[in-house]
C-alpha cells in the first residue's frame, strides 16, 4: 500500500520524520518495502486558467485561450482528448517557454495557425503520475493564474507499506495512523466525518436474507451476502476536476484522478478503508436499491468499463427498483429480494459498478452506496469473473462492518464542499452486522505464552490504545475488540497485540524447552528420506521443478493419464479445473518449455489425486544427450543411460533396484510398448520406467526420445547389514545365450540366478548380437557370471554349476552360442 507521508502527518501532527518510520513500522509488523522521494514539479510549470476552448477546424486539435496571470493572455494548441469543451475557469498545468522537460526545451511555435505558448501537460509528462490520457485539470479558483505549480504541489515522500492479509484494518491512511498512534502514544486527528444525517434517507434498500443455500452444493450456506448498507443522496453537483489536494494524494497513492465524483469515492476508500460506489440517481428507479443474489446462469452484466461478465445465482448484485414481472429464477433463490427479469443491474456488489447507473459527464445527482459484504462470497465471485479491483482487495480481507455510514457521510461532505452539491439530510441504513465478540484472558496466560514480564495493567493500557474496551479484575482481562479489528478473535490474538506494541525487540533471547511427545518420535524419518532423495537426484545433475497440482480433462487426455475426479469448485483458470492424477504430465509441460535440442533432466516430488486416493510421487524426465559431444565422445541420451541414472540413484541411497519388462496391457498407456518396465525398489514394485509414447510426445510438441519414471513415495527401505569383504578371488565365466527376441534379459537373468545357487555373486550382460549365424527372430545375449566362495574356487567347483546352467537354458528350448 502506497501512502504519502504528508497525509499521515496531517492525521498525526507529532509523527517522526519519514526516514525514522522504517524501524517503527517493522516493529509493528508492517515493514516498509521502500520510501520514494517524489519531487515537486520543476520551476517553469505554472497554473493557467482556461478562458475559451474551441476546436481548430480540419484538425483534431483544440485552441485554448489562457489567463497566465503575470504572463498575460496566451494561447496554445492541444491534442489532448479532454481539452475539448473545457469550461471557462478550469485550470491546467502549463509548461512555459524556456522550460526544459524530459530533455526537451519548450518554446513558442505555430501549430495549425495558432501561436502555441508552451504546452499544457499531462501527469505523466510532469512525472507526477502514470496517466498520459489527457491534461491535468483543476477546478476554477485552485490558485491565482500564473502560480508556480511547485508551491501548491509540494515534494513528498511516499511510504510503500507491506500489509499482511490479516491486517485489513491498516489498508487506509486512518488505519495506519491509528496503529502508529497506539505504538507511539500520539494523538490521532480524525478527518472530518461529513454532514451528520438526521432522519431517514431518500433511498429505500432491501437486503437478501441470511443463510441462503448454495444451489450447486446444498451442504454450504452463504453467511449473509450483505449485512450493512448505507445509502445517501447528493444533488446539484457541479462535476469536473477534483481539487488539487485530492488529486495530489490520489496520484501519490498510485491512483489516477478522473473527476470529482469518482475521485471522492476513491479518496474515502484510501482515507478510511471503506469502498463506496456512486450511481447516477436518474438510473435508480423508484429511489429503490435491491441487493440480491442473482441472475439466471448464463445471463450477462455489462460493467462500467464496457466488459461483459456471465453471472449466476451465487453472485451478489446491486439492482434498481424497476417494477417488471417476475421471471423464472432458480427456486433456491425465490425469496424476498429475488431478481426480476430485465431489472437494471447497478453493479456487481463490492467489485465493480455496472454500465447502468454509471456516473456520466452530465451527472449532477448521485446515490452513494457504502456497504459491508461477505468477504468469502466476493472473493469467489471476483476470482471467477477475473475482476480484481481496489475495492474487492479490501472487502475480501475484511472491512470494518460498522464503517459504512461514516463512509457515506464523508463522500457526501466532499461532494458538497468541492462540487457545490446539497446532501440530503437523511441516511438510509439497513442491516445488523456482526462485530468481534468478547475475548477473555488472564495476564498469566499471556505472560506464559510470550515469555515476557509484562504487567496486566500495561496489557490493559496497550489494548485500550488499540481501541479495545477492556475490563480488568485482578489478573483477568475481558476485552471487546473494536469493530475494525476483525482479526482479533481468541486470547492468543490479544497476546500478539501486546507483544507488538510492547515491542518484539523485548522478546527474551532464550531457547524454548523442547518437549517431544512419544507419538512424534521418528516423525522426521519421512522428511529426511525426502531430503536425501532430493539431494541424490540433484547430485546426478537433475534439476527440481515445482509445478501446479491443478490440471484439466484435456491435459490428462493428452498425456493418457487417469481422468481427474477431484474437481475445484472455483478454478482460477479454465486449464486448471481439477487435481492432477499423475506427475508426468506436469514434467512433459515443463520439458516442452525448454528450447529445442537443449538437454532436459528434471524431477519433481509432489502429490497426486487419483481415484484410489491422494498419494505422493517422485517423477524423473530425461531428454537429449546426457553429456553433449565436444572434444570427447559425450554420452547419448538413451534408455540405457536413463536406467543407469536410476541405478546410480539407488546405489547412492543404499538400495537395490531392478527393472522388469512390461508387455501388453501391463504397459502404461503413456509409454512406448517396447520400452517399458516395472520399477522394483528393494524387492517391491513402486512404479514404472520407460520411453514416452510417440503419440503422447506429439501432443506435447516433443521431438526425439523422452524417458520417464514415476514412483510412489516413500520408497521402501531395507535393513542395513554389514559384512567383511571376501578375501577369496572371484571366478568369471562368460556365456552367450540364443533366445527369441520376445524373451527379455530379465527372464534370462532370473533363470540363471535360480539355477546357479549360492556361488553366483552377480550376473551382468555385456553384449547383444543379431545376425548371421543367429536364426531370424532370435538374438544372442552374452552375460558375465561372477562366482565367489569362502575360498578360492577351482574349475572342479565351477564347471558343474555351468553345466547345470547350460542344461536349464536348453530345457527352455534356447541355445548356446559356441563362437
């Protein structure tokens, strides 16, 4: 949140200098992201009064006749769209001849036959704001013509305060000043409250009933929709530019001034934290406003910016009182305040006004809306519609439920003072809002939690300075939080506030007593195993990625993954509507984002949500050469290399791993039917490994071979055992087996291990040959057998084992290659 220092200084006259506020706000839990020193407009920029505005025939320019005070009467030609039809007396910011601005020196020149004396500037051209859409305009009488602008638009410092989501009460100048006043024990000078109402207002308002059932989920109920609504009218407003002081504060706070009516609403939101909406009274039929849940599914609302939004029966709308026949509406919402077909939509409640009811150029009579809406409901609607405004930013965090009437009165006062309007003496106020309840605590509880020796009396004083009503009896505190502190609900919240204002810097630097419950012993094992797995994968050169756990039916279908069954009620985007059922589609999307030909070796550890239940998985993907060819041969990215990475991973974790070939229906649909295997970790099947199916690769735009594995976590462990290395040398034998191509190496190795007995230590393949003299449809697989015993083995001990192995091979109908 950006706020000019001088605004805070007005509310807190004894406030320390801006540079001294950084450590103070940090102690309050509101750290500064920065302090920006904003200079005043440069010398040579003056205020000039428009005496006449006339279009220049045949051009898009406007001739402005100006009164520049001591400089006399001057003219300029301007192409700004808001220069057309300016009323006499309106003031502009004029860059006088001889002034250098933005690296350009301005002078007097002829434009379309007009002697243009300098230039009327926009806020962006003067480096005062981001708006470049038109001239800076100020009301008549802002200052004497020819007044240097830097004397009325002084330099300032802008504080950029980081506000956490639970501290909605400081999202305003008054809110931040209130917190600083409590901490620094300063007097807070509240802004003018506006004309106080007497009697009822001119507008009739009806609110929706509480506890409406959600149509698509009967188990959920809306809390209230809108529980407090204030409406007040102001007539006879001379709309136009807002006062310079207001524009200055809005601009420094990062908002674009528009006109008096809109600016007054925005100003009150920044000042008090209460969003308001203003409607042209001509559109509020029968002087009635209806706050209601919604239009039928599929109907649209056009907002004041021209955008169209499809709303439904769960969206809260502001409607006028147009008397038309009732249409068919969802039965669940056929209650008091129901929507009527064709009724004018004044706005989407708390989010944005509608095209119907918007403030226009000739608007002079307005209806002020100042209300309190359900934050959960507004967040749901704004997210679904993709509308994020400054108003909903505050509402979804929690606006003071009792602030609505003060906000309406303040806007009415500003419009009356700056626009010459007349505020109706009455105020319409309906609804009974919920406010924070009473909290009980003892000083001993708070001292024990904080570890700080703070007296109960000081606690009471701190909470009172924060606006709480506190009743003490011995060590007991009975606290009623102020309405604006909706975040204070339990006694631990009171302890936090006491610590915050007493000073976090006074927290004792002592180590807490560590008490471990017996049920937590060993609870860290899974976390350690996960950390070791990450470290081992990173050590192999893989980079960890963190992807969305959300997916869509389309993405799952492209990846041939299980269709999602866990769906989001309020998805952020159309391509993230459900929870993913596998990790590898996310890895494929990440791989597709890499440049073509670049090596990709990535992994992710995350959760999936298949129909069988939530689970944790690890996924690994490899594309391209593992080591590119340079002056060395390099290492191609083959399945053998990918499997070697898996074996290295297992070795680094002290595990045994095996890949068993999968065939037929057992092959996962995302894998190549000829390069797919079951991943067996420490003797247990945990997942799969293989090459990506070409059809899936084409769906994700991946060219070349892509290899994947996905395994369930935690990976099964095994008992550690230690033994002395054997002192006996090994005996090696090589054997070439001729078998059909359909017979996998795993089947060959399993047969050899089963028949060899205890003397066989390892069996490893070292050659595969296809061709003459091997029969067609068969291949020769050469393996190295390593035998080892308790003593040096002789041929007489190894040869019988070899004969047994050869016999078992031939019994399968396979052959032995002699040469």
